[in-house]
DNA sequence: ACCTGAACACCGTTCAAGT
DNA sequence: ACCTGAACACCGTTCAAGT
C-alpha cells in the first residue's frame, strides 16, 4: 500500500533496475558524485536495500558497466578486417565516453562480465576470421582493447574554455630551453591534444602494425 | 620546542616533503587507502596543515605523481629509435606499476607537470631525431603514451592465487556456444591475460605500425 | 607566518530490528 | 522475504581561532 506514495517505484526492485539507475546516475553526475546513498535515493528506497542485491558498491558499479557494454553495437560482417575492427573499436570509444566510468574499471572486474565479453568475442572473431592464429588474436585484441580504454581514460574528450585557458597558461610557462620538443609541439597548437583524429591515427598505426607482426 | 616530541618532523614542512610522504603512502597502501588525514598523520601534523601547501587532495596527488615521474630513467642515446622508445616506455611502465596511481590520473592534470614532461620530451626527441615530422611525432607519442598508461591501468600485473581461482571459475562458467572464441582463448590459458610479454607484443606492433605510417 | 581542533556535510557498510 | 534506521568508522574541506 505505502508503495503508492513512491513515484516510479511501483515495479519490483531487481538487480537490473538498480544497475540501470546506477548507470543513469553515472551518466548524469559522473563517477565522483556516484554513491550508494544517491542511487538508493533515486529509487526511493533506503540505502541498505541495495545490499540485498549487490554485495558492495564495486559490484554495483561493475553491473552498471556491464549494462553499458551491452550498448556497444557490433559491426556488420561486411568489409575488410581492418574496417570491421575500426568500426568496433570506435563504437567502444563512443560508449566509454557516454558513460565516464573508464577510470573506475579494474583489470579483472567488469572486463570478464558477460556484457564486456560481447565485444571481446566480436574482436577475436574478426581477427581469427582474417587468418590470425588463436594466440596472436588474443594478443592483438588485448592491444586494441588497451588502446581504447587508455584513450578513453587519458585523453580529454574536449576542453572547456576554462581548461583551454589553463592549458595555455601552463604551456606558456614552459621552459623552451629544457623542453624544446614539447615547446615546439605546444606552439604547433594544443588542439592536437584533444583532436579525435588522434584516435584514428593511433588506431591506423596499430592496425598496420598488426598486419606486419601477426599471422594475418 | 614542542617539535622535539615529533619523531622525524624536525625538518621544516615543505611541498616536497609532503609530496614525498604522499607518494610513500601511495606505494605502501595504494590509492584506495590514501587520504589527507593519513598523509598528515604520517607527518605528525594536523590534517588541515596540508591545505597550507596544497589546495586540495587532487593537487597533492598530482604532486606525488609528478615526483614519481622524476624516477623514470631516460634511455641512453645509443641504438635505433625503436630500441630507445622501447626502453623509455618499458621504464615508464615499471614506475607506473611501482606506484599504483595510473587510475587516478586525469588527462589534463599531472600529464602537464614538469616531471611527466621529461618523458614526453625524451619521447618526442627520439621520434624527431628519427626523422619524424613535428606533427607525426606528437601523434606517435600520444599513441605510445596511451598504450603504457592503458596497460598499467587495465592489465593486472600478476594474479594472486585467489584471483587466479576466481578467474578460472568465471571462465569455466562461460557459454562456449555463444562465445566460442573467448572460450577457446580461455582454454588456451589464462596466463596470457597477465603475461608481461603481452606488453612487448603490443609495443612491437605499435613500433612497426609507426614505421609504416609516419614520415620516419 | 604557520598551524590547528571543531564542525559540516558527506561516505560505505554492519547490525539488529522491523513488516 | 524484503526492507530499514541507527550507528560506526571513516572522508574532504571550511572556518574561526590559536601560537
């Protein structure tokens, strides 16, 4: 009966509903503002209720990431293996950017969840289909995987005006005598720091390297 | 006078001493257990004292990372550009593993600190020295940089026995029908997931790709 | 100047209890 | 079963005060 008073909470609580609320909170407020208490509030529920469905904050976060992974669209099977991998990896970056959780992900956690394994299966399948040995395919996928996640975590998507100003200040304060190449690169323009074609350049280099160094 | 009672705290407090204490704490207890209050306790000082030297926890963390970056040994100038880059990047991975902070690093923070820029300067210098254009060198360095940081953040250094057991369980629970390639790779052995030669494989592929795709 | 305790507004999680 | 408030042991940071 008292359920009537609880907005959208008429439907039963499930792991899935909680994970979805967690993911929405993540998308809206980011990882820093994410907390069990806030997820619970979003669901009009006591904070402790969540612990009946997830053993810890980390576990809930993993479930949210898993849910996000399900959003990764797998590439159509046409085209060269390079085109297919490019499409898959670019789509992974898109989702990683949409839900800024790359920073939380631990190596052995959500990477092995069923959602994340969809992309791994797709990637391995493309590589093996192209003639890669099992072992090379594993290593090649790890490389591609490391690259997308690293790019998502360590390259800013776009700079705000305040960030751009601060960056300019820092670069201007640099010692051109001690750091000549850095200074030259900085002078050449800070937009190279964030440009999304930087992602494409690295990806192309990796694909070319794989072609040269594997059994493909 | 009261200073006499404070263990190692005779010397004056400075940004450097605080950053060193922070880094030591990071190394000993990891990022999760890192807190302003604990750093302060380590220095036998009130927590609020630190705010006279750093504006926030993030700023102190940045300074600690900067200090760690200074530990990266730059490669000797002999050898091919590939050998030099391999040596530099491998050394970066070593330091990133010694101080498990890769996960905290934000794209626009410590990457621009003077300590971190030492490695960037060295990397750009090797690339330009090898005949790379300014622009290609920037992009190539970003790729290498993304790879080391991504590898440090997303590949476990080594698995504990408990982790190995859990991994095995998860892999055994996988659906070989839906994920045939993942299952095959898993059967081939989980040690490929952590093997440090995975780092070498990726690095070699990247170097080969750079050779193929830049003005080098 | 340099340092500080108390206080504020939060955390994740345990526990014993409610329905 | 499913949910919960109170409590514990923490956080980062502001503030007004101490020397």
